[in-house]
C-alpha cells in the first residue's frame, strides 16, 4: 500500500490476459442472446409494437450493446484478476447474476413476447445494482483503487449527485415508456398479425 491509500496490483497488466478471454466470451454470449430472441427491427412482433417517439434508430442498439458487453468483459477481467481480494467470489457471483439477467432479457421480450416479465428483469437488475453496496467495495478491490473516503463515484459525481442524475433518467424513461407499454399490453400484436 502506498501513502496515498492506493494498492498497487501484483501484476499491473494481468487483467489484460483475462480480457482476451472475457471480452470475446461476453460479446458472443450477447450475440447469442440477441439471436435466440430474434432481437430488434425485423422481428414482426416487435415491428408491430407501439414505440415511444424518442426511441433511438435501429442501428444504435447493436452499437450500444456491443460497447456495453465489451465493458462488461473488461469488468469481469478486472474482478478475475483480483486474486486474494476478500470479496472476489461474491463479486464474480454478482457479476454472473447481472449477466444472466442481461442475457435473459432479449429472449424473454423478443422471443417469448412477455413484456411484463421483461420489465421485471429490468427491475430486478436495477434493484440488484442499487443494493449491491458490497459489490461496489469489491469493485474497488478488483480495481485496486482506494480513496480515503470509500464512496462510489461515477464520472466524477459523488453519491447524491449521481443518484439524482440516475433517478432522473429512470423517471424520464418510465414516463416515456409507460403509454406505449400500456397500449401494447392492452392489444395483442400476434392476434393483429393473424387478423391481417
């Protein structure tokens, strides 16, 4: 441990070796999940759903999700490389839990057409993230970065500001998706396709 409170990793670039495996594996799992669910535009059921006006264009989703899966792969590599970290096993389990929720969403929503179950997966993932305080501490162990005050910060924002921003995003998202969600629950796009 240095005087500044940081712990230097035993192998500074050891996580890169893990990333050579974890990044492609998670990207491939994401691709498999999307294929199993017949995700996105081109899915007749999804094309018939009423969508919010602020929905991004179709090309944005594969770009965003590929980027997220790459970052998840790096995060897993950092956790796997944190050998000897006290909560490493719990961090791996929490990571795998959120990954399973992520991977289940496309088949549930696009494949099974279960809108409310897919919403439940999103809520479960959100609750998982909000209450994974130990996971934050474990992530600090995995990143081998400690500060004198052990608070979570994201893009330089400390807890209160971060939670206000995230809360605003969640509230605005819920406001945007509620009318189309309610309209789609009341109608049956499969029945509509059969009627044509």
